[in-house]
C-alpha cells in the first residue's frame, strides 16, 4: 500500500510510462487514450480493496502542470502527438539516418517528406509519422534573431526546403 505522496510518483514514473513505447511509433486511438486515463484515474481515487470512490477533481485539472495547480500528470493524446512530432522532426532533420533512409526510400521516393501524400499501402507506423509530420508543419516557426540577415533569408522563407533552418515548434494551444 502506497502513501498519498507515493501515488503520484507511481503514476508519473511507472504507470504513465508504460504506453510510451507504443506512442513513439503509432497514433493511439482516442478510445485507448481514454482507457489509459481511466485506469490511472481509478488507481488514484479508488481504495486498495477495489471499491470505487468519487473522483473529486477532473483528469484535465490533474493533468495541469504543478505551477498551474495540477499534479503534473500526462495528457495522453498530447503526449502521443508529441512523440509522433519528435519522430517526424528526426526524419526531417536526419534523412540520412537508417530510419530516414528506409522510410523515405519506401514512401517518399519521388516526393519531399513535408509534402508527400498518403498511399493505400501505408503501414500503421508510417500513418502515425504522417500525423506527426502534419502537426509539425502546422506548428513550425522561424527564429529571425536580431534581423541583420533577414533579407538573405526571405527567399528561403518563401519556399521551404530541406536545407532551411527551422527553430522548432511554436506554442500549441491545444495541448
């Protein structure tokens, strides 16, 4: 039996980390994310004999960062999206890596990774990578710095290519 201080540690370090491997490669269905969240909610609120108790605080409030009054638990849909965006970022910036060569060679042979379409013979993993790619494209931002070289950058801003330097994603309001 864990103390009240041990429960959040157990939830954050063990139970929340268990689905992480699948989330790094695949877009989990919404129903699976809700089942995971439900299991964690039941672990937090129920007593150890299996008796269900009232959840006095919603999961969305518990998933807020500690600085905002929450407990810092993960929102699994956003966490899954972040993993897929990270994988897409790696493929975008390291196309010569093993995973980049294999996947880009199979699915984007004649197209650019940022603009390639989906095909009927795509694997579930590649489908997830494209979801991450779409999230990445929607949230990419540019850092201009002090503006001294702004005029030199204008042509590369007008038409993105693989050699253009990006500075990560902008703040997302949905996660």
